[in-house]
């Protein structure tokens, strides 16, 4: 017990039970017989539990009925040295590693990355684009080329094959797209895509603390690619470094496959719907920018008319009428300039606060779908291939046993079978670890879902802002 609290945490009691050498069945029986509401045992419940442990150690059935026969005093359990028991209390309570305790605010607060385009193109013969990458968390700016992003992405995929690694935007304009997208627009779109990629990576609960990410965001040397490869060589993939990798099966719920299927289908539907919303919002933002251009040109034409100094022929009273109109047009052109500015501002709001954030959310969902595909086509497929190969080897072994062959070839076959069994065991462990990570990544996607309400709120605000309040009437 704590010096200030006479209760005992159930996790601490479980550690105590594990020291008793009692079977799992006996431990479960003892736990069932004691009251541990709200995750704690009272002093009375704890003494009762100790007596039940003692009965079990004496070879008796640990039941409350037996305790009623103990008139003088409860039996004493064998638990080891008092110093060791004190250490049990000092250990922190272990939470279920499968569950992520995260909020959207936690994720967005991890870091904010800005990716800016460096105006000049460097290179003696081949020109290339360079980016300034600024991390709010590390308070540092570094310079990166697209090839640096490419290597970083490749190593992230190797290190975290069982997690959501966002895709990079394409390096070059795709065939057939050049006609509709200028080089300047493509480079700007790629800059935005690289920014989304880095923000998702820097805010990921596991990536954010990785040496690869820190190196990419902070290393100021001349050869960041070599530095990244060196960092990866020291660590290897996540399965080799995660302490839960070989125990993942123990933490998985029994219905993990059905949960995975439900999450995958729901996220697929959300992705498809928000893709359509993004396309609509993108067209609306483009229309706002086109509207701004048209309003500006409209105003210029009106200004040109109003500034026309051509003499007006005398035709009754038309001379004075046109003169008045011309003066009015000159003043009206300023109003159209203001309308054009408002339309351009609305287009920027729609692009930055709605379309770009929808793209970030869609990049996240797409990385989840890519992960599901890697799980099925990678881990599961390789596992099935290994099992088929093992089955063939076993048949060959049975055939060699029935039909006498050279001792050397039989021993070689036995050795190969043992190797294949080890490979299958490793693949099974990787399969469970893949499901473990998938379950965590599903939680991460659902943690991001509230961002959609922020995006839709920004969309409504942008539409309201473009219309004066007196224009919004309920008929």
C-alpha cells in the first residue's frame, strides 16, 4: 500500500500474484474471489487475497468458504523478501500498449512544418528545385531537394512497413497533365504535397520520436542522404526494435480480424466521400479565383470607358447624359476592384483552409488504405507462400522416408525443413505485429476524424464571408 492510500492497485496485485508460482487458473480464481472495483483492492480485500494465496500454496482450493474455517488467524503466503515487494509498488502501472491515448490537439501540437520554395535553381548543368524546411518543434530551418525527400520516404517505408507512411507527390508532371497544368502550378502543388507529407510524419506518435525524422528535420550538413542511411542501419525495421513485437499476439483482441475489416470498410467509405467533397471544394476555389479575375477585368473596362476623353457629338441632350454616365462609370470601377479583391481573398481562404486541409486528411486516409494493401499483399501473402513451401518439403521428407535415399540428402532436407519452420514462426510473429500496428493506426485515423468538422466549419465561414449578411434572407 501507499503511505497515503491504504488501497492497492489491481496491476500491483497482479505483479504480486505472478511471483507466487501459482498456475494461471489458480491466479484467476483468486482474482475472481476478491473485490477490486475501480481498479483497486481495499485493505480487507487485500488481506483476504493474501490468505487465498496461502491456501493455494498449501495445495488447497482457494475459496472464501475455506477462509471461514480459519478462526484464529489467516494463513500466511510465501511472497519473498520485503525489499522485493517494495519494488513492486515502485514500478509504474503498465497500460495496454495496444491502445493509444491521443487527441487531435495532441497530434497537431507535436510539430508544424513549413516547406518554402527557394527561388533560384542550383546546379551547374542540371537545374533543380530546392526547399527550405522549417520545424516549429526543433526551431531550425534546413534545405532539402526532392531526392532527399525520396530517400527519406524510402527509408521510412523500410523502417515502418506496418504503419501509415504517407505517399510523396510525384517528382515530375505526369504524362498528359502538362497541357492542363503549368510548370509553375505543378511545382507549387508539389511544394504543398511535400508539406503535407512532412506534417503527417512529424505528428505521428511513433515517427515523431524516430532518429530518421529528427535527422531529416535538423541535419544541416552537406550529405543528408548518407546521414539518413547511417541512421537506418543502426536501427533496422520496427519489428526488430519494438519490445512488444514478439508479444503482439497477447495484446490482440480475439476478434481482431473482424475489427480490422470493419475499420477498413468504414475508412474506405469516408475516403471516397471526402474525395468528392474535396473535388467540389477545389472547383469552387478555382471559380472564386476566376471570378476575381473577371471582376478585375470588368472594372478595368468600365474604368477605360469612364476615362475616355473622346468628344461627344451634339445630339439634343445626349451630350450631357453621356458625360454624366462617364463620370459615374469612372467611380464605379473602384467598386469592382474591391469586389475582385474580396473574390480573390475568398479563393485563397477556400484553397488554404478547406482544400489544402482536405488534401491533408485524404493523404492520411490513402496512407491507411496503402497500409492495408501492404498487409494483405505483403505479410499475409509471404506467410502463405512459406506455408506452401513447408508443405512441399514435408511431402518430400515423407517420400524420402518411404523410399530409401542417400543419408546426406535426407539430412539436408531435414535441415531445410527446420529453417523453413523458423521462417514460418518469424512470419507468424510479424503477421501478429502487423495486426497490432494496424489496430493502432486505425485508432490514429479515428483520432484525426474531428478535423473534418473544423474543415467544414471553415468552408461555411468562407461562404458566409463572401456574402453580406443582408443578402442572406429566409424566404
